[in-house]
């Protein structure tokens, strides 16, 4: 008898369209002789369809709701095993401010940053730029604290751009992060648990080169195919090992499960971790499947591995 896999996709988040693509790719590539794929499409306003009887959930949701612990809590209450991190790790990873504090405490390098709450802006309407500028120099990155996929992110070089960036970021979240822009080469590294006899297997490091007209890896160039992604990345062996070690440590610091992908900047003064994605994209353009393929793990094998890990928790 085939294992019934419910594939959660869609949902109310700002990353709904990416979730639809990830979910469709999962539905298409599950091993047909082993799994019966069941599409569970959550509406834009968060409504679920009649919940089918399934053995395991493949969580293909991204962003808020699906990746911040909310859906994980729903599935825990239903006593359903599911792929990916649990409630606490999901919430921690989505909270860029909280996760950066944990990384810093553990000795990892993170960009200098300040958190701004929406209500506090009314208290310092004229001086907020000067206050921030006295703490660390431009340029800055401004982004929502609890969003992924570079949603609502801006690069700021002056006060005019700062005001525009605030408006953009606050469309998505009531808390934003203003952090020092770190100049360097962008890298990302995935972790697969219990793979090839290693508890935390580090996938090959991918180097990310945005198109020439972009200063950083934003939402558009992340998915439009204009970014150059080189796997394995063109880093020296020492740097590759350091990036992989950072990804593994970050995964463990947050208590992630099954898989994750850490985004970093390789700068002249070291490696800065930016964030950890607990549900990395699994679209045709996504980075984690490409790095898994580089070590001989095909997409259907990757999905099978993640579902196997989830099924081992059934009844636990």
C-alpha cells in the first residue's frame, strides 16, 4: 500500500506564489511507486480544504504562517508527522532579530543591526535617520524581521532611500531590521540530517552572483533566473569549510530539523551569517535541490529522504 503524502502549499503569506511552485514541484516528483500525492491547497485567506486522511505531511509552505511555527503547531495538534523543523525552531529562524542574537552569543559573526518597531517611529520622526547613522555608517540593509525570500528588503545609501525603505518594509511587518550592509561575496549552504552516514551533512557551498545591475540578492533576482549560481562555489578550501561549519552550527543553534539552508556573506574580515531558512525553496530555480544534485542526490531522492525522516517520528 502506498504512503499517503499530503502536500501543503499556498497559504496567506507574502511568499504564496513561491509556495505554489514548490508544492507543484513536490507533487510532480514524489516517487509514484511509493507515495500517493495529495494536494492540500490552502487559500489566500488561510482557509483549509476538507482535510484528507494522510500518513505524513510534506510542508511546502513558505514565509509567515507556514514557516514560523503556526502550521507546525496545527500539525502537532493533529498528531501528524511533517517535514522540516518543529514549532520553536521555525519561529526562531523566522525571527531575524532573535536568531541573530543567538548566533552572536554562540560566537558567529552577524552584521551590526538595530530593531525598529512601528509605533516607536512616531516618537522619533525627525531624528531616526541621524540616530541610526550615529550607530553605524551607511550603506544599510532594511528588511522585515519576520519574512523570508528577501521580501520587503532594500539597500539604503541616504536618508531619502531610508524613508522609502521603511515604507516598503512596514508593508510586511510591524518590526524591521536595519543592519550594516556587508560587502562581500554571497554564499549559501544547505544541511541534510542523517544523510550519507552523517548526522548533519553539509551540502556543497553555492556562490550567488546577482546580475550586474543589482547590488544584492533581492526577491526579483532570486526567482527570475538572472542570478548566477555556481555550485560548488569558487571559494578556497578553507573558506568552504568555514561556510559549511557555520551552516551546520546555525542549524544546531536554532534546533532545526531535517534540513535547512543558511545564507552568508564572505567578507574580507570573515563570514557573516544573515539568516537560516527552515523550509528552503524547492522550485526549479531553488538552491537546495541544485546543491543536493551536486552530491548525487536527485530531486525525487531528496523528497524521499525528507519524508523518511518525518515518518520516523510518526507515533513518537
